[in-house]
């Protein structure tokens, strides 16, 4: 299976780093997080960011914010987005109230 490129998952996931994007195997944000071992203990699942640098216009960054709690826990799969090569998925930490 040919590899199109990689996406990068950072922040509050079990295993940070690059994930291969394969031809004919669409990778969504939800699947990328699962491949990264799932959310870390302090993940803010409601504010997961995707940062995309369009190859046509390297100066234009697109940022999407996804509520992954809604997508993964409530099954709203239509709100998940398909990743492209060189996308960054950033899972922020939620503020912890002691």
C-alpha cells in the first residue's frame, strides 16, 4: 500500500509523532488519535485542532477545531474530517481544577 505522506499528532495523546497516510485508506482525525494510542489523561477532547498548510499556498494556514468528544463518544462521524499529508493534529490539555 503506497504512502501518500504523514500526519503528525501532538499533545495529549499516548504516543506523539508521525502516522503514515496510505493511499486508498482515508485517515480521519478520530482514527489518527486512535492510532496514536488514544487520548492522554488530561486531553481536552472538545478543542482538538488540525493545522493544515496548503501546498498551493504555503503562507495560508488553515486551522480547524473539532469537538472529538461529540464525534467519538456521540458517534457524530460526519463532523470528523479527513486528513491530508503534513497535517498537524494537536490535542490540547484541559485546565485541571484542583
